[in-house]
C-alpha cells in the first residue's frame, strides 16, 4: 500500500490522515511540520521532520505520496508547499468514501474532498483544493487551484471560483457568479453578484468587510 505523508501535523493534517484511513488506499507514514518535535506521536501518526527534510526522506522511501495540510489562515503558504514539491513528488487526489462525485467530475493533484460532499456533473476542481464535510457543488462549476471550502459550502451551477479563495462555513453562492482570486468569505455569507475585488466578504447579501490580510 502506498505511504502518504502530510505537510502540517495540526488539526487539518489530522483530518486528512483520517480521510486517508477511511479511504483505505494509503498507509499514513506521518507528518512534516516545522513546529513539532521529530518523533512526536500524534493521533494520526509520527512527526517525520521539518519541511526541509521532505525530499531526503522521499529518497529514503519513508513515503510515496504527499498532501498539504496547511489551512485557510495560511493560504499563500498552502500554495508554496504544493508548488515546491509537485514537480518531484506525487500528490494524489483523495476523496472520502462517503462523498459522492458524478463520473464527469475532475479533480486536480492534491485536492481533498471530505465526507458528505456532493459534486454534480461537469464540476472541475484544480490542484491543491480542500473541501470540508458537506460541501455541495452543483453542475458545471469550476474551482481554481489552492482554494479551501469550509463545512457546508453550497455553490450553484455555472460558478467560477478563481485561485487561492477561502469560502467560510456555510457560504452560499448563487448560479453564474465569478469570484476573483484571493477572495475570502465569512461563515454564512451569501454571494449574489460577481466579486471582482479581492478581500473578506460577509453577510447576506455579501459585502466587503476589509481587504484580505
Ligand atoms: C469573517 C471572519 C473571518 C471575521 O473574523 P474577525 O476578523 O475576527 O472579525 P470579528 O469577529 O472582529 O468581526 C468583525 C465584525 O464582523 C461581524 N462578523 C464576523 N463574522 C461574520 C459573519 N460570518 N457574518 C456576518 N458578520 C460577521 C462581527 O459581528 C463584527 O461586527 P461588529 O463590528 O458590528 O461587531 C470570521 O468571523 C468568520 O466568519 N470566519 C469563518 C470561519 C470558518 O468558516 N471556518 C471554517 C474552518 S474549516
């Protein structure tokens, strides 16, 4: 069975390890984390070392595939982790067995889909995205690289979410909307018009609270 390593041994890394165990197709080798002691045993597996050790340990056969467990508060670092290693190390897409994806859905390398998600026909997701449990993505919607959806995000049909977006828990987007790169939404935001100006949006209908931090 291929061995999976995860960048980041915190809460998100542990959730990814749990999805990998539920999936059953990977053994979790452990985590690379710059802030935890090598050899520490977390619930999901051991801390293998700092991020700078990844290539050497891949060469030694410690693991075969890699995923990013860096969350939405560090969206630029999420991207950097993926881009640093994607040319040399395989990033699988990982789907919880309790998610339902129509056969026409496409997922990029390193994209992870949690339990209870439903992706309808023609949905296209780029690399290194993360979907918390219960996201509903309707037909013909596309999501750009490195984006992160909180639990229960609902996207209607023909939506385009560009890259590096964070959609907070329960965000709803009506059909035919485009949301620009680097947009963030707070929990429960309802997006009813295109977002062309990146920043943090909240409320019903969504309004800009401030620039992205
Ligand atoms: C939007 C958000 C990022 C703002 O966090 P923050 O910068 O700490 O902002 P504050 O809590 O200081 O709130 C600022 C104001 O916005 C309001 N506000 C905060 N979040 C809101 C939301 N989701 N919807 C509507 N209003 C919101 C607050 O009530 C406050 O209003 P006030 O100035 O009138 O008192 C945060 O509240 C949020 O919704 N995060 C989403 C978390 C999430 O989805 N996690 C999923 C992890 S998997």
